[in-house]
């Protein structure tokens, strides 16, 4: 059985978007980059960057709702558990949603797109960056574009 084009794309993103290192300053710069892009695009987003349960960056822009807090918590929990983006997990679990079958508690996890692993070369996944406020695909794209731009302009390897 061959993988879907979307699955291949999502796996390539995770292979491509790897940091040489990542600290609190990187979280601030990356989060600010995504926030500034959202502001210029008129998007009301909530943005969260965490190293497991420690929040390194948080921004809630005008237009975001209180629901985004819950979405961020659940999306990032999924990334930290499986070490893959929620978009990839959603694509992988097309036939079975583990949050609906008793495996994962739906109040704790979601497969909605918009959370992406912070993967550091030679260290693995050390955290998650999550955006909430648009559609799942748009949230995912905000994160991917932000990381890609950050790696090209701010923290080239």
C-alpha cells in the first residue's frame, strides 16, 4: 500500500525542519516571527512553544478565543506523546481516531493539525510548537512556514 502524497509531504517536513539547537531565546524569536506574520496577515491566533510542560513562549492575538487554550494543550500533548505533528498523526489515523476509540482520552489529546515537534539534531524531540485559531491545515501551515523561515533567516545551520 503506497503512502498518500500528503503523508509523504508531512514526513518530509519533519525531516527538513530540524534545529541544530533550541533554547529559550530561540523560542522567543521563533514565536515572535510567527506572531508578527499572523498580525500582518490579520489572523487571530494563539501561539505556544513548550519544552514538555514548560511554556517558553505564549502569545494570544486579538481574535483568538478562550477555546484556543484547550486546543493548544491537547494538540501539544499529542505531539509530545507521539513525536510527530498532529497533521501527520491525523493523516496516519484516517481509519481509526484513537481519541474516539478509548485509547486516548479526547479531553487530553487531539489530532487536529497545528502542532509540530521541535526536533533537535542529535537530541530528538525536545518540545512542541502549536498554533490554534484557523483551520487545522492553516494552523499547521502557519507553524511549518514559521519554522522554515526561522531556520533560513534567523538560525541557519
